């Protein structure tokens, strides 16, 4: 019984990580699509080289750098086929 409970807890915990990851990516994609640099700065840690720049400059950089990196199609593919969890548990696929 204890083993069953532990397995169910682990599966629930893995599902929660998946949902949190997808939610964060969806928020990031929304901020990029709407061009909200101030929201991006709340979602992303800017690189150290940008720390001396103004918030507007940091946000502009992030919009330009990430605009083509996160798409609704990519998030949908992760939702369908993505594997979430510890890096040690996800099988490595060579492309």
C-alpha cells in the first residue's frame, strides 16, 4: 500500500511539473506576442550583460531575442509529445 501511494504521489508530482512548465511557456509566448516587455522582465531573468541597461532596453532585447523561439505551435507540440521530469529520467533522443 505504501509503495502504491508513493508511486501515485510521484506521478501526480510529475504532472504538476508538466502543467507548471506549460503554463510558464504559455505566459511567455503571450507576453512576446503582445509585445509586453515589462511582463517579459517578470518572467525571464535577463542576462548579466543587460543588467546595466534600462528596463525598456532589457525588455526590447528580450522581445527581439525570443520572438521566434516560442510559438503556439511549439507549445502545442510539447503538450502532445513533451516529456517532463528529472533530466536523469528522460531518455536521450539523438536527432
